[in-house]
C-alpha cells in the first residue's frame, strides 16, 4: 500500500476486498474477530499454504502423510480437516499472509506463459462480529468470503507440456470440466449436480448453488492467436452468470448457542483423545467410525467407477497420441518448407524497399521543381493584379473629390436660406406671445374682481341670516314663556275651584278627588308633550343656524380654491412664455455659432487641401510606383475626415433646430392644454358653486317648512287640550249635577275664567306663530335674492372664462400653425443629388504586403515544399501503379519560359 494506506492503481481484487472489509469494520466500531485460511488444490490434492516452515527437513513420504482430507460438517457444507487458521487484526497482516502463501504456489514455464499457475487456490476470510441487544444479550454474527483463483484451461499441443506438466494440465482441465458441468446443471435446473466428481466443485458447492452471492471475473487475452481460449473463457463466464442463487442474511447466533457448539466439539475431541489413549484398535468414537466406514464404501464404489472411466480414457488417450505423432511429423515437414519460403520473401522484400526509395526520391525531385515554377507564376500574377487595382482606385478618388466640393457649395447656400426663415419666425413668435401675455393678465384682473364681489355678497348674506336666526330664537322663547304662564294660570284656577268646593262636596270626595287627580295627570302629560314640541322646534332652529354657518364656510373655501387655481394657472402660463423666449434666444445664438464654425472649417479645409496636394504632387513625381497607394489613402482620409466633420456639424445643426422646433411646439401645446384645463376647472367650480347654493336654499326652505309644521302642530295640540278639558268637565258636571247645585254659580265663574285663560293662550300662541311664519318668509326671500345675485356673478365669470379660453385657444392654434408652416414649408432640407460618393473602405496594401507578393528564393521554396510534403514510402510496389502515378504528375513548362 501507499504512504497513507492507499492501494496502488495496479492492485487486484483480493487486496481491495480485504481493505474494504477492514474499513467497514473500523467505521462501525464493532467488536470483531477475523480468521483466514489459504489452501492450494494441485493434482486433486489439497495443500495448506499457511503451514509454518519446519526447521528440520522432512522426507517426501512424511509430506504425503500430511495431505489434507475433505470432510462433511453434517450441515450440507464441506470442511478441510487439519487446515491452519490464522487470526488477523489488520489488512497488512492479510497481505503478508497472501505473499507468504503465493510464494509456495506451484508455477512453471510453458510456451504460452512464463509463470503459468499449475494449481487452483482458495483464500477464505471468516468474520465473527459480536453485538449486544437492548436486553443485554450478546449475539455473534458470522460471515465468510471465499476468494478463488482458478488456473486457466490449457491446450497441451500449444503449451508444449510434457510428462509432469502434461499431467498437471490434465488435472486442471478435468477440474474445470467438472466445474463447467456443475454450472450447466445449475443453469438448466437438473435434478443431479455432480459436485462430488472433483474436489474443486466440492469446495465451491456453497458458492455455486448455496445461499451466497457469487461473482466470476474472467481474464482473457486480446491477441488473435488466443482466440479459441478467449471464446471458451467468455462462454464459461456467460454460463456461470446465468446461475440464480438465493442469498440469505447471515444468521445471528447467541453466545450460549455458540458455547454449546464449542462444548460439543470439545466432547468429540476428548472422545477421540480417549480412544487414542486406550489404543484398543479403534482410536475414534464408534459413531464416527461407522460414519467413515460408510463414506469409505461410497468412495470405493466411486473409485471403481472412476477406474472404469480411466481405462476408457486411457484407450482414447493412446489413440489420440498416435494421431498426435502423425500430425507432429507433418508439421515438421511443413515448417521446413515455410522457412525456405520466408528466406525468399525476405530477399524480395529488401529489393522492393530499395526500389521504392529510389522511385520516391525521383518523384520528390520532380514535384519540387513543379512547385517552384507554380509559386513564381502565382507571384507574377498577383503583382500585375495589384497594379491594376491601384490605378482604378486613384481615378475613382479624383472623381470623388470633385463631387464632394460641389456638395459643400450646395449645403452653404441651403444653410443661408434657412437662417433667414428662422430669424423671421422668431420675430413673429415674440410679438404673438406678448399679445397672449396681455390677454391672460387682463383675464386674471377680471376674475379677481368677480371673486371679490361674490365674497362681499356672501358676507352680507351670512350677517343677515345670523340676525334673523337670533330674532327668531327670541320670539320662540317668548312664545314658550307665554304658553307656560297660561297653563300655570289654568292650573291655579282649577286648584282654587277645588279648594272652594271641598266643604260642600264631602259626600263625593272620593269621586271628585279621583277626577281632580286624573285632570292633574292629564294636564301634566299634555304640558310635557307641549314642552317636547317646543324643544323640537328649538332644535330645528338651532340645526338650521348650523347648516347656514357650514354653508357660508364651504362657500368661502370654494372661492378661495378658485382664486388659488387661477393664480397657479397664470404662473404656469408665464413660465411657459419665459421658456419660449429663452429657447428662441438659444436658437439664434446656436445659428450664429454654427455659421461661424462652418465658414472657418471650409477655409481651413481649402488651405490644407491645397498644401497637401502640392506636397503629394512632388512626392508622386519622385516615386510613382511605391507611393501611389499612400497618396490615395492620405487624400481619401483627408477628404473623408473633412466631409464627415462638415456633414456631422450640418446634421447636428439640423437636429438642434428640429429639437428646438419640437420643444417650442410642445410648449405651445402644453400652454394650450393647461389653459383649457384651467377654463374647464373654473367653469366646473362656478357650476358646482351655483348648484351648491341652490341645494342649500332648498334645504333651508325645507327647514322653514318643518318649523311651520311644528308650530301648527303645537296650535292643534293646544286646541285638543282645551277640548279634552271641556269634555272631562262636562262629564264631571253631568255626573254630579244633583250634588253640586249650590256650587253651580261658582263653577260657572270658574269656567268663565278658564275660558278667558284659554282664549288668551290661543291668541298669544297664534300671534307668535304668525310672527315666526312672517320671519321665515322674509328670510326665504332674502336668501333667494342673495342666491340670485351670486348666480349672476358666477355666470358672468363663467362667460368671461369661456371667452378667454376661446381667445387663448385661437392664438395658440395660430402660433402652432405658423410654426408648422415655417418649419415644414419654408425651412428647406438638404435634398441629396445622388452624385455624392458614399464612404467606402479602400484596402491599400502596405509595403510589407507588397514585398510579400514576391516569389521566395529557390532554397526557401524547396524547404517549404519539403515541410508541406514530408518524405513517405510508396503505397504500392507494383509496376502498373508506378506508371500510372508517373502519368498523373503535373505537366512541367519548359525551362526557357522561366528565363
């Protein structure tokens, strides 16, 4: 393993499996114990590879006595008697045991493999893990891993095995054949699986058909001469893959069960030791002796069968050996013929290779010369083509210069005419904006006068209404006091009448007292009703007064809001006019600056162009061929740069004028829209004020009607009281007429007094009611007059606003039309003539590129060709292909043409 316990990349399956086992055990922190065994199956004999080396040498006979035997464990499994078990604690210990055991395995050299395994090996790992249940009981979980290394099947005729090696190969093939038959029987689900035909299959019985998981890894060779062995091995692995086991989880054994099994094993060993100590002819227990005798009989029968089979096989083997000798003699003759043919072939191949080399050199020399001629022709054509292109570009550049100068003259003339149009439009716009400002200022003064008159009328109306309400309150209080005094007078007369008649009406005291109580109760009830009626009247008048005050406050707020809105609109319009003046001034300044800059650029361009033309003419005379391209490029760049600058300044000027035109039109539209909104808002406010005044007037009339109805109800209720009292007294007089004849005169007198008091109360209530009605009528007439005056003022203000809106809209429309006519009809745009040349990219080759057009020297061309076409062997040595490839060579021009 590596420095950190990591396995190298070439590690096999067994080291990786061992490392993973210990990694899992350490990660689980389990209490475990691991035991390993390592055995070898050589010529159907089992050898323990972990037996320690003995100090003394033993003879071959003693080694043969130590051969291990397979035993049945009584549970369907197989165990090896006397096999050494090693307890390990880490993966490194297992690796050491593997190295020690592998060193003892038998290997030998064959014609196919220098270290061919001559035996099978089985490395077993047994793991015991101790676990504890929640109840404190200890459980032992046992698991086992068998790692088997099978020797490969061997073809004796190809491997060259003789004598002992042939016997080893036969035993290997026999055990593998038996394993193959067991696999076939398991795949086809046959009733009998021949496990007992070989020790290898007996050892692998649990792995093949038991309750374990099995994986087979086949090692094959990619070489063609091993095709038969590869196909056989793959078929073998494919059949083993089709085996379907039923794996089960390892059974957990309690500690007591394990101890019980160990005690049984100890008893069995004690019995064997006792029998050996007695030495009475049988050294093992009788049960085991009988069991081994039965197994021995079965083995004897099997040996007889195998002997018969062996005799048959030996006869077949002799026949095959005879055939093999014949084939060996034939193969020796053929090998001699093959050696002679190979020698002739080698000579012919050497001659063919030399011929190919000579032909290759000749072809390369011809291709090099053809390549040089083609490159020189290509360079000559490129130089001629480049000269023609330079001449055509020079002529086109001279034509473009003339057309560009004519375009500059046309643009100067167009800018002068546009400047005059802009100046005249600025003067007209200034005069019309001044008239619009005067109209707006006059309208604002008229609106202020209207608002002051409306506020004055509202104040007068509110003062009058407050005085009327206070007078009405005083009259209602007087009426209520008079009514209460009359009621108290009637009550006083009744009490006086009752006191005068008490002496004469003793026999009817009960009835009279009852009647008096009922009358008193009735009068108190009716008095309460009258007080509630007058209280309702008082609350109605109070609410009326509050409504009037609220109406006056809301009307005052509406007029103040109208004044603020008017001031805000006026300020906005004045701001827009100031912005228009600033925009006009900036437009005039920009126009002057643009004209000055453009004239300066044109004069500078003319001077620079004249100087540059003189210098270029002198240089062109000196070196016409090399500087044509440079002159064209500089002349083109100079003209293009100046024209781009002029065109950019013209476009910027036009964009600036268009921007200011659109901004002024936008400002005019904003002013028009703002003024229309203001007019609509003022008109809506006036209508809302008139509607609000009319609604409040209707509400006041309703309150007046309610007060009148309340007064009439009070009068009717007073009459009802009088009628009720008369009716009660008439009933009382009729009921006691026989008993009060002596008091009739007194009753008449009291009735007269009561009638007089009633009449006085009715007249007072009637007088007060008429005064209240007259006062309400006068208040209603005064309110109607005030509302009419306010409505007249509002209507006149609305008419003035409507007129101002129409005037302002007309002037704004006129300004907009004039701006549109000025910049659409009189302001001229540049119309392309179609003759101005467009900007085009001229690819002027540099001096380096012109130098590159020359053909390279002969030596450089040869080196370049050899780099692109490396020396290669000919693909075919036939004479026909030589002729055809020679015919396909590129035809060469005569050498005189190059000179």
